[in-house]
C-alpha cells in the first residue's frame, strides 16, 4: 500500500464481512461472532483475527475465498490470523445472528 493511499476504515471492512457466510450454518461470520478483531499491520496489510465454530472445520478455504472476494478491492493486502483462544461459543452470536439462525430452523 502506498503511503498516500488512505486505508479503508475497519468499520467499512466489518460491514463488507457481513456478506461472508459460514458455509455450514448459513449465517455471516460477523453475526456468528467469528470475527475477533482487525487492525492494520505496519506494512499496511489488514490483519483479520478470527476463529471458527470448531478447529476441525474443513471449510476454511471456502471462508478465506469469500473474504477475499468481499474485501479484495478494499485493501491491497490482507491476512487471516486464526485464533483459537478464547474458543468460540454460542454466546458470541449477536441477536441478529440468533434471528438468522432461528429463521433457518436452529433452536437458539
């Protein structure tokens, strides 16, 4: 990223990440509480701290591809930092996420 190029706001990126769906649950990663945080590294790359509902999730590549599709034009470089502590739990799901899950037939 060049020094004269403004960085996309983290709020704008967070909003875009609402379009990234967990392929198994059909709810976006933000409302599922999978997004732990974001910041820009010294080299200008966006670092996304996130987790999965389980460390054994076989669909990490699908989620990474979706993230790239959503934010690839917003930032020059980004990296995922998979975080396993604290572990994800259903208490991290937002109220909007709970509504989405109930609409899909989950009892939450």
